[in-house]
C-alpha cells in the first residue's frame, strides 16, 4: 500500500518543500506554501520481472486517420480551434472573475443542444441560477443536463453512464478527488483532477471543457501546471473599455496558436463580432488629422487598427509622452528619431498617442504609422483613411522590414485601402494584386515627402 506523504507545496508555482517556508524560492511568492497530505505518486522500486506494458510499434505502422471535429456554432471560434473541437480533447478556458466564462460555455451548450447531448457540471452555481441565465440567452433544451457534483470520481461515473457528446465543468478549482486529503483548489487537487479528466477524455473520446479562474497577477490558478496537461488553452479577456470580450488561443495541439476571436456581451448573451475592423476603426470620416490606419498580427491573423496622435505645445519644463494601448518607451524613442532626422522641435510639444477601440499592442510594425500620425498632428495636415502604413523604425532612422507583410496588405485591402506604404526591405516578398498600389520607403527622412510633398500626391 502506498505510504501517506506530508509535504508543503507552493500554490503559485507547484514547488515542493519538506517543511514550511514563508517565501517560495522558485517564484518568490510570499505565504503561498501550504501543507498537503496525500499518497506518494511514484515508487523508487524498479519492477521485478515481466513488466506489463503495450509493446511499441514503428511509426510507419501507425494508421493515419482524419481528426473528427465538432462545430461550436461560432465560425470565428471554430477557426480559433483549427476547425472545431477535436473528439477526446481537453480544453481549459481561463479568465478573470465576471468576464463571462459561464455565459460563454452556456452559449456553446445552446448552439450544440439541437444535435448533441450536453453535460454541464457547475460547482459554483445552483441549477436554478443556471436556469435563470439559460432563460435569458435562450438556452433551454432537454439535451442540456445540469449537475452540481464536486467529486471527480462521481463525475467520471456520470460521464460513463450518461454518455454525453460534450462535457463542461465550471470550474476545475471546485473539483476534488477522494484519494487526496487536500481541499479543492490546491495545486495537488488541480493537477490530479485535470490529469484524471484527461484520461477520461482520451478513453471515451468525449471532449471536456474545464473553466479555470485566474489570479490577481493575471495567471491561471495553479499556473503552467494545468497548461502542460490540457490540449487547448483559451484565455477569455475583456478590453480596457469593457465593451467587448476577446477569446485568445495560447496553446492548441490541433491548430495554430495566438489567434483571437472578438465577442460582444449583450443582454441576450454573447454575439460574435465578424467585422472586427469596424470595431477598431473610426467610421464616417474619410480623412482626419493625426489618424493613420495600420495592421497588427494576432497569431496567424491580422487586424486593422487606427493609430491616433495629438501633438500640442507644452508649457511644462519637460514635454510629456503618453500612449494608450502603446508602449510609452516606444513613443519616446520614435519622437527622438523624428526630431533628429526630420528636424522638427518635438521636444517643445506634448505627444499623446492612442489605439482606438481599447486595444493594446506593442508591435514594431506600428512604428511607421505612429510616426506618420505624429507628423500629421504636428503639421496640422490631414491624411486620408484610404491609405495604410506599415513598417518598423530603427534608431538610425532606417525603416526595417516586417513579418507577414502579405497578410497585413490583404487585411488592409479588405477594408478598402488600395495604397499602402511599406518598408523597401519587404519588396521581394510582396504579392501584388491589381487593385493595390504599394509604395516603398527606406528611411524615415523620406516620410515627410511621401505624406505631404510628393508630386504624385499619394497621401
């Protein structure tokens, strides 16, 4: 019989200690080390004779099969998964309290309930509370089964007996195993329960969703421990203005990572935002002072963004540099480059920059667009919204090439932009289409002539 083991485990990073310590030596967290009592997981004794295991086979003899997927009813979210949910996969959905995780999985259940049997297990809400939310978003169906079970072994029996097509567990921090003496939510319980559900998902081919809370530091409680176990990790976030919800993929064994899906929280539930460019770009005016359109990359997808700048004379001893959604240090650097190579007295002016729509990006490909917006505001000259600007700016003023140039150009063209200024270093990569005119820039000193003084008047 396995021996009972007494140990002290950091609830932030999972590091183990033989005795209590006030500060974790691994992650530096204070008062995060708690005592846990359980059984030893591993034995130091080697097997005596005739070990039992499945014989390994050459990879050439392994049959290749197409991966079956289940559509969630949201085209953008299906794309986030790489085409839908893979059978037998374990997905972790993490987010801060109140962002709408429970509403999102109930939306999934609503979309799937017409053809699938859904098992919804909630350890945080009663069945009547879930019913109220379901009535609000219209998720009332005989195929949605609700349970408040908190023991992992009992949930396993329920899955084997009910045979649902998909399982939602809200949340993994409320689930515990009978074989462990620690309370629910500790590192050991989280790790063992998640591993237990992974085995169930693989043996039954039933996809399981686990909802996880994030800590005040912005990481999943029991960080990295769960991320290494599950197949897919999704972060559900709200923008700074709390108008939209962003679902971000940070791990996906069955598709690309880094992609995002934008949802809007309304009275009747979450609505998919398919035309993302209208969310982050000001509509109605064809040209504005200090406003430029550019594109950023989120995983494998590009998003068009609007950069705004306001340059005003300062009466303070030191000019201010402020960025909303942009890195302040980057703004200081770009202002210094503009002052040196274009000889404008920006040191006498406050410079404020902003990414519209509450976005937050720190991507070098926005450098040239930020410089153009600052120049437009400083010179009080308009730039048409039918033009896009891409490029990274170096300390010596050179405009450096950027990655995924064709994806950015196609995204800009999709919203009606036909003239785009790009780094000359990307010239050989660009795949031109008939309705796109691309202009190439080598140094920041050329930007002024491209924007305002060229005889062709492209801008």
